[in-house]
C-alpha cells in the first residue's frame, strides 16, 4: 500500500481531518478531533512504512501474536495502540484497511453522545 492510498482511505471516512500537531512530519488522522491513526512521513520516505492505530487491548495482544508485522504502538500506549508495518510480508492491504476501520470505529464509539450525533449528521 502506498502512502497516497493509505491517506485516501483514512480521509474518506466521515468526520475525518488530517493534522500535523506534533511536528511537520507526523501525519495524524482524527475523527471529530480524536486521534485514530498516525504516520511518520519522514520514516515512511526512508522505507519504514508504518502506521500507528488504536486497538482494543485484547485484540491488540492477539494481533501481535499472530502477525510479525504488528508491534506494540511506537511512542504510544502499548495497551491501546499497535504499530502496523504496512509492507510486511504477513500484513495484507485488506488487513490494514480492516485495522484502520477498527481504530476509527473504536474512537467513534468513545465519542460523547453529542459528538456522535454531530458525526452522524455530516
């Protein structure tokens, strides 16, 4: 998966915006102001094709045990975040999309009722 495909998939989701809140090389995707994905663009350009995605704790552990290309979240809460190596031999593009969806849905589920209603009305 190329960075443009990854970006297009994330940004196409309802209520998603992209930001650079930490520096000018860390792309963050947020739904209704809450982070669900991060990509280090500088590292990506150097061949480290990784994305940090939110994950429920049980599933996070399970995925790390099942896939070599899924690690505890880099610079994130290891309990709630995974780092997914996009071009890993055992991580398909379909799995990446599934995990992005999981992260997005998890964050949406945690939004306040007011924000969920706002999102629904978009």
